[in-house]
């Protein structure tokens, strides 16, 4: 019983703290990348980079990717529309894996190539898509307000 509790059973709040940490980490990295794409290099430069990399519909995919990372990352930190943004971010990372990092090793090479970063960000996004934001999130707060409103309305 003790082994099971240490290895498998986790109180709900511990899981929620873990999801909060995961959301913060994933969101912060996406914010940094999206910010750089929007305000650093700029979307126009990224369109050229996407075109040079052979990414389809570069004029659409470059701004889409930059804005999904910036806005989605910020809302991921807050836990707002978490599953929607997690799906979008997983899609963006799948695109990075297919169009930019295909055939590269997981480990970063001497030339800077490697698919590990895009892979782990895709996996983390899918984990948040499946697990949800946890109770320490805007989504949970809104869900609680909606449940309270419904309960009060049904009592009338």
C-alpha cells in the first residue's frame, strides 16, 4: 500500500500544481519564440524564412505560427482556453517537425540542428490538450462560475 501511494497515487492538488508548472514552462517558451518572431525578426522576415525552408503557404503559416506562439503561450500561462491553444501549439510543433526538423536527430548537433526541442514542445502541448489546465487556471475559475450560475438558476 505504501509503495502504491508513493509511486502511483497522487493527491489532486499535486497534479494541479504539476499542470500549473507545465503550463508556465510551455507558455513561457512559446511566448519567447512568438515575441521574437513578431517583434524581433518580424513576420515579413519569417515569411521569407518559411518560403526558403519550403514550408507551404508561407505568407499564411509564418504569421499564424508567430501569433499562435505569442498569444497561445500567454493564454497557456493563464490557463485560458488551454485545450484550444494546446491543440494549436501541437499543430505548429508538428509542422516544425515535418517541415524543418524532419530527419534530424533528437540530440542537438554541432551545426545547431536537432528535433528535440520541437518534439518535447509538441509532446508537452499534447499532454496539456489531454490533461487540461488543472484547477489553478482561468478555465477552472470560469467553469466554477458557470456551475454556480447553473445551480442557482435551477433552484429558482
